[in-house]
């Protein structure tokens, strides 16, 4: 069934747009809007730019996405910039971005939005914390996917029953906050970081980790190169026949990811002794499949989690012993697939006892004595300023619009949500940049929303917890195709015309400058960036890796060619015969 989508009349330019938030998404939104004839105003509740990367940073915290993928399209980091910068280094990069494009003059700091109310003419009346109300033609919500801490109800309402310390990961800054016996609740990247810091700190006593859904461990560096450069585009995200494309609903739509899953799991097993994750001997997710889950790219804690498990499996240990760095003697992380069901004693007496119940149920409870609980339970989306909106109670997420690429609801195209997608292997800042480009075209009436339900979106992660969980490369290509910005490698950027661009795009990741080679947001520097920096990122993976990637492309190319020939020889003639007109097909999508 088709998704209804109203195409508004093109907005007059310049048009006023309120941008809420001065993190990476808000900054690139304001900059792109201004470059294309809009008049943005940015409001930021904090005293400086940076968002989560500034106000939730912690000692030794680094980005797990690389500089190649995280950087904005027209402000590339220098060659000596770390592949995975620290949060402080990344905030400095953002400050340089602000200075280069003179964005600070657009920002009102220490200012919160109190209310956003849609008017009858489609504009928005916005009231801020200084009790001033102004009219805007459109509003871009860029307050961040990591904004409001998700606090489990028990730890919020029953905190007085626990005599130790409870903190959310958003409050964590250094190991000095960890006292005695530590319990980590959660198992994603921040949880793994803090677990590692806890088990290696001088004051170590014990570390436990309670989790429910599990994790999929893949390191953010493979060999010496970033994980997110070890991905291909051709026949993975582009130029796919409709029978093969993931999410199409066709018989073979899961074939590509099924084959990739088999090879990935085989490599993991032969290299690390476990096929459910890199050197991961516990905490398995339900579906260990390509395109189903977020990836946990912080792996330093994994050897301490494995220590008691590998001791019991000496033969299997032979496969993966080489991946464990020397461990501090006598230290390990005990894991429990369980929920926290009680703080304190059964009679209500306050203490340092924590009771864990197996998840999803069955088996005896586990009782621990701990001194510090760190809640790595993530964040929820909350927009109290939306009058029509949406409120969240307790742990629940506000429902974000998914009908049009998680950017707008077709009924309110002038209310954009920029940066509210979470990729498996990718980064939010470049996605936000492409999102605002798509939104500009939507406001101009140059693109329409998707014509099929979100459940069938090619980029939706099948087993992830949140609706806004996406496959990075698929998502970027869907937006680019809508705008005519996906590179034409059969024409201008073909192997014989631009060999370096072809190689770096076909055998490389969906890096942002590729989508500025052509289309309405074409940039003069994009071609040179693709021929130098992006080519180098792909070439430096090494001969063996690139031969493997080339073989993968050839294999899936043959599969797509076979599907095309069968379609043309047998299926399309039937459609033409029945309808009397040419059939509509969707293969060859750039």
C-alpha cells in the first residue's frame, strides 16, 4: 500500500527556519539552509556548540566512527587528524567548522524552546525561554538522538532503597566516580567503554554487567584501518535488481544479506573462536545477521568478559587466543542476561543489595552486593515543546515520523527532524547533512516522500530496538536517489572516465562527498576529494582486502545480471502482453 504524502507548494526564498540545537546536526542544518537561500536562526540551550560530544564526553572517550565518514562533505579534516578522534578533538573540529562558515552569528546560546505551535497557514509560532514568540516558516528539530537519559523505572523510583551510588552514563566523566564493586546495566558501546575502565582501574574490586538483548561485537578498527572503510557500495547499495534489493518483498530480497552473513560469521569463527561476534563468547543477540542489528564497536572489555568462559573451553580457545591482549591478573567482568528487579532488601530496608532476575524469565535470581551502579540504558526522545505532540512517560520513546525517511511526516513537511536516525556502521553527522539537503528539496516541492510503507524500507534494520535504526549505506543512497545525487558510474564517473572515483565509490563506503558529485547540491571540491582522500581510504585497505571486495562485487554483479536477464526474458514480456504497454521495472538504480 502507498503512503499518503502531501507535496507542499514551494516555499518562498528566503524563508525563515528555526533550528533547535547546535550540535553537529544543527550546525550543518543551519549552514546548508543559509547556503541555499533560507534564513536560519539557531537556538541552543547550552553555552557553546557541540551537543552530546561536548556535554556527555568522558575521559578516554573516542569516536568509533572514522574521520572519513564522520566529517562533513565540504570541510574535510587534515591528513594528520586521528582516524578516530577523541570527543574533545571532534568538538574542536566543529568549532573550526563554525568559524569557517561564520555560523556563530546565527546562534542564540542559553536559550530553550518552550513551545512550537503550528498555525493555520502552515507556519510555526515558537516561544523561547525568554518568553518571546516569533513566527517561522519552518522548524528543524536537531536536539539529538542522545538527549534525554533513559532511566529504568525501578532505578528512578527505588533509588532510595540503594545506599550506594547510581549514575547514568550521561553523567560519567572519569573512573574517579566509580567506587568499589561496580554494576554496569547495559551492553552497548558506552557500557563496554565504562566496563573496561572499571575493570582496569587501580581501585578494582569487582565488575558485573547486566544486559537483556545482548550485543554484536565488531571492532572499530580492522588491522590498522577503520571498520567503516571496509564496506562496498556497488550491488550492495546501488545498481541492484528489484528482485535482489533488501526490503523489496521479492523472493530473493534477503539473499544478499544472507550470503554476507554466512561469510562474515565464518570469518569471525575462524579468526576469534566465535561466530556470534568478534571474540564474543557470550551475550549473543537473537539474530546474528547482516542488516539486523546495531554493531557494538567498543571491544576492549571483551577479553575480560571472556576470561572465565575461555578457561572452560581450551580447545576452542586455540582459534581466538591471539586476539586477547595481556590481561591484568585476577580481573574479569561477570555478565548476567538479566533485569534489575530489586534494590535493597526484601523487607524494604535500604542496602547495597541488587537482585537480578533472568531475562526473559526462568531460573533463579542472582543477588549482588555492589557499591556503584552505572546505567548505560541509552536515551529516549522527548519533545515537550511540540504543542500537538507527543509526550513520553517513563522509559518510552516519542514516536518519530517514519513515513518520509524519518525526516518529516507527510502532513507536516515544514517540521523536520534532522539527525534522528541511528546507523549500524556509519555516523549521524553526515546523515544529518544529507537529510537537510533532502528536506530542502522537499520544502521546494522537488521530491516526494517514499511510496511504500516504512516496514518495507530497504534501509530499516530488521531486529533493532528502535524504528529509526537504519543501514547506513542503504539509507544514504535512498535519499541521494530521491534527489538525483547518487553517482552515475555508467556515465560521468565510469571506470574509463574517472577510474579513481569509480574504484573508491564502487569498492568503498557511502561517504558523503560522493553524493555531491552531481545533483542539486553538487560541490566544486567533491570530485577532487573523491579522487584523493576517498580513493586513499579505499586503497590503503591493502591488496588482499580489495581483492576480496572486488570478488564480492563480481559475485553480486553476476546475481543481479542473472535476475535482470530472467526478468527481461520471461517476466516483462508477460506484463507487456497483459497490459499492452511496457512494464515498469526498477533495476539499475544508481
